C-alpha cells in the first residue's frame, strides 16, 4: 500500500492542464469493441482504472497500440469470448466498475456477454438494473450466476424498442446506446443521461457510422445499423479534476491557471463554486483562480442557508460534492451538502472533523458545514483514502493544514488522477509518495 506525506501550508502558483476525462475514457474504450476496424483515441488519462480496462479488453483479443501515454489505437478484430470465463477476467472485471460497459458492445456484436459483478468505489449500493432491464427490453436473456457472482446475457439479435429508464444512469445510458447502435430497428431511450461524457460517446459512435439523434437531451433515438467502422476521437478534459483544482486553489490561497478546460462543457460547476464565494475567471478557454484570503458562502434570496446538492446533468455532478464539502470548511458561512445518489460517500467527513473542521453529519446523505473563515487552520493528521473523490478532498485538506499529514491507500486516488503528486509539486506543493 502506498501513501502520501503532505507538508501543509504551502501556496501554489502556476499553470496546470487537466487530464482527459476518466468517465468518458471508460465508455469510448469499450465502444472500440463494436467494430473490427481501428479506432484511435487521444487524451486518454494515464490512470489505474483506464489501465485495468485496457488490460481487460486486451485479454478479450483487442490489439492495442500505445503511441504515447495518452494516445492509443485499438483493433477489436479477433475477439476471444472464451476469455470471459477465465479467472483472470473475473479478477480484473470485478475490480473496476467500468467493466460493465463491455456488455452492450459484446451483446450487440456477438450475441452474448458475460461480466463479473463490477467493483469500483465503496460508496454504497451501485446497482446495474438500468443496464440489464434495458437489454431485456431489447430482447436479451439475462441470468445471474451466483457461484461466479456474475451476469450473463445472450440474444440472437437485439431489437430496437422504446424504453423509459428508471434512473438517468450515465453508464446505463452508455451501455444501452452502444447496444442499440447495432440492433435491428429504432431504439428510443427516454430519461437518458445527457452528461458531456455521453454526448461525446454518441458523437464518436456517429463518426463510426451510427445514427443517433437527440444528443445532449434526455431523449435519444438510435437507428440501428448493420456495421460500425473505425474513427479517431479526442476525449474532453476531466471536469472533476478541473473542479478539484478550483477548490484546491481557493483552499490553499493559491493563484493558478487551469489550461484548456473546454469551459462550455463544464455546465453549472463554475457557478456552484461562485456560490461558495470563489471567484472563477474565464480567460479564453482557461480558468484563472486568484488568491483567496477569504471567501464567503452565499445564502438563498430569503436569507436561508445555502444547499449544494447533486442532480442529473445539467445539474451538479455528485463526483464533486466531496470537494465542495472540504472547501466549505474554510469559508465564511454555512452550507448544507446533500449527496442524493450514494449513501456512503459522506462518511469520510469524520477525518475532516478530526482535523478540526466543524461538520455535522445529519444522515448518510447530508452534512452541514460551518465554515471556519480561516480563524482556525485544519490540523495535520494521518488518514486513509476510502475512494477516489474523498481521497482528493482529503489531499486538499492536508495541503491547507498546519503540519505534515499522511494519507494511506492512495491507490484509490491513482485510480482517477494522473500523477497528481508530480503535477501539484510543479506548482509548489510538497507531496511525497511513500511506496
């Protein structure tokens, strides 16, 4: 197990470029399974979750050429479906939630698919009923195999249909769109997720020859085609990393410029930070964050306490609520953080409370933060990262704290953030990786 040793209280300065979007990368890499032609993908983040997914599809027979750390070509010409029954696949597939998105492409192209119950962050129940129910509506037979803790799907040929998703699941929408691209007839997906990741996947599929309309809305229409072809695709900057850098700058009184952010794809994120009193300045396609000696949380118009909650896009992504929570600890004022989607994601706040933060955990979904307005600095401590997003929130807390903190289990952070210690040290942070 690796750890970070962080010397807190340092001020950062300079420019940083966000990595490619992790969530988009997992989707578009799985989409390569839909064609036997070469697909080239640029701006792939060099992180553990992506590395593990590439390992899985390589095991399935996909030829992978790595041009550099962030640029790959994939050829899914000779797929070995027997690999899905191997112990190696069960181990790899159960360790990453993104592995579930191989189901749609394999089912559509080969008529069968098998995947172990997916892993990922331990942040509460993360059911995949939306995926499986959608496949069944398209004519697939589904079985859960208890002795293998795995899902098995088969279909002679998927057929287009109308479906109303029970939740606007990002991975569920991606899986069903990929499957529908090669199905017979027209598929209509209502209450579809419309995050930029899904939009990017749909654009890529259309470039491969799919016929998808309604991109960017919650009503997608897919006219199935007989075959998809190769293409070149570039992944968006990671909005979660961009949000993490905004919060990190404010929390550490730092002056940084975040380069090439694709500002128009960030949705409500900049406005949400401004509700915490953080000045987010757009400069072309960059974001400039000046040094914040103090920042004050707004109230609602009637004077009531501000609530920041996650919601389906274009609402605020749940992946950033951990960042908003930790940044609020040094603001002036109070805020209620309401994490609606995952019931265990706020449990990391006990570590912030140990550092001196004033937080009331109301229940598994809500936490009230009473800002310290920098009158009291957080205390250094030793802690363990429970998941990707909480891990970075704890890293931000440690960077702003007095003294030297240690964060264990940083493999969780490495799953979603590319060389985060090296990149932040170039800005003036003092983060040491301990193997």
